C-alpha cells in the first residue's frame, strides 16, 4: 500500500488550542499527529471533533490498549461524519479483507494489528463487518445507474432488489475505502457472501459530508469501476483493461458525482 509522506507534522492532543488550529491556515501542508492516549476526547466525540474541524490528521496509538484501539475503530465504522485518516482507513481495509477471506500478510507493511488481534476484532464485530461487506458488494448495483446511457437502470434495480431505507445501515466513513489502492480489486476477487440490495439513502442522498456516494466512488483508485464501465459499454474486456484509453470521464453521469479520471494505460 502507498505510504503517506509528509514532512511538516504537528504532534498534538485534542481538543486543539486556537493557536494550533490557526497554524494550519498559515501552513496548508501541516499534518496533525494526534496522541489518542493523552487526548481529553475519545471514541465518537474524538472523531466528530476531528471531522468538524476538517483538518488533515493521523492518529498515534502509542500507549493504547487493544480495547481502546478497537473502540475507536468501532466509532469510525459507525460515525456519521466523514474524515480521512490513513491509520484508520488502511487498517480497517485490512480487517475487512481478512474478514472476507483474503490473506493480507504480504499486502500491508505497517499493520497496527497482529493476525490474532484482527481475528479478535472480527469475532467481536462480525455483524457490523457483514454490513460493510454487504454494502460494498451492493455498490455494483449503484455503478449500473451512474454510467451515462444506463440511467434508466435505477428504477429497474429498485424493482428487482430489496430496497433498504436505513440511513444508519453503515457509517459514512465507508466511502474512504474507495480511495485505498487495489482494495476493491482484492475485495471483489473473493466470492460474494451476501444478497445485493439497493440502499436508498446512501445511493440517492447527499449524506457523505454533503456529497453523493459517487463523489467518492468515482476515483482513480477504483479500478473495478473502470473495468465495469468498459464491460457495460462493450468496449473492453478484463484482459484489455489497461489499453482502454481516456474515455472513462465521459461515461459517468452528473448524478453519480464528479467525473472520474482517465483510465490508466500501459504507455
């Protein structure tokens, strides 16, 4: 997985002082490394605070017990506020892949968890992980009606699949997984476990930090989407994927969110 390299790191606890917050507006390249153990805020309040500030941050878990770390990950999975952290997103991606049956031993270099701790997290949070897994599987339905020329598929899909009207079915930070390189390729390579469903609130509303699901779903790291687009359009097979060209941005509708970047090529 790609590593985050930032030189200007500010070690802090939360809540931040006014002067600490002001520093970011002076230096936009600053990253706040938040000491979780010694912060006054924790769990849901901790993440809500950082999401509301909308400042770049990572979390230092030095001195934290496994239970403390697990609690913040559970909060991250249930939070209604989107905020990105590599330390949370990448480790959660690993947990989800392991839960799905993917061996991640050679994939994640700096894992926060041991294999035993991942197994323990999965055993304690199986129901929530199943929800995230089912939602991620069901984004293949979402992809079908955000592609230009296939907009009419939305009503057909709603008629053929169970419609879930639960705004809190998954936490909003699930959209951060779409940005993890190769995550969806590994995820979809494993056998599907769940019945696909249409998630009305998540698929139709601007509930992800005021944005649509497509704003996050359509991005350069979602290679599965670009393959799917090409296959539906009849212009590419899986073997031809890397020679497609730069047509992808024209195939995504405005309803799906911001247009995606061109497909990668071998050249």
